[in-house]
């Protein structure tokens, strides 16, 4: 199979919370095209309520069998990439995955233990995913199966009723 890898950089935010149970929350906020020369976990900006960090590089893997999913993503009002962060220690995270498949992203969000967010897909990555879609997508026509009608006479001949026990000697 002809898979394609797209290099990306992931940006995450550490946001202050006002609740009594946690002081802050981590969440993916952006994906950059290419792999920046910045070291992972470099602080990019800071304000009173939020700090942003370059979390590191990742490669988005595109598969020819999933082109219909990529097409659905590209046709959306806001094409997205789904980023999952996995906790590796107390208040430390690693990029677990980045995907362009909206259905895989949805299934990641249903899991427990990872932080998953859909972030806007940059135009450069949209162009790469679109080129991959055009190169590998094959439209498959849906054929609804037709069931054979049951033959009541055949069912009666098979003894479709309750099973009888053989007679005891």
C-alpha cells in the first residue's frame, strides 16, 4: 500500500481553570505544517490565563483505504486534524497521535486517559491531503443486498417447529 507521511508540529496550551478540583488543563490548540527546528516543550507565549508550548513533531499517516474519510473531512466547513495527548508523568504529556481521519478522531475522543481535540487543518496540509485523496480515491458504489423471500413450505418440510425428542425404548 502507498501510505504517505506528513510532518507536522503540535502546539498545546496550558490554561488556568477556576474550579476547585484542578488549577489548569492541557489541550491541543494548533498544528503547524512541517517540523519546526524548535525543541519540544519550548514556551511560545504566556499570558495570565494561558501558556502555549511547542509540544513536538509528529507524522500524520495517510492510508489509501481511508480516502473517503479524508474526503469527508476536506468537505467539512472547517477541515481538522485530531490531536491526542497522553500523560507520561505528573503534569507531563506527549503527542500520542495526529490524524486527518475524522472517524478515527471521534473514536480517540471516546477513549479514557488521553486529551483529544480537533484543531484547524492548515491550508498547506489541506493541499497535501487533497492531493493524496485525488491520487488514491476510488468511488465505491453501495449495493444493497436483496434478501431471498422465505419459502414457508420449505420451512415446514424441515420441521421448523419445536424439536421432538426421539422416543425412548
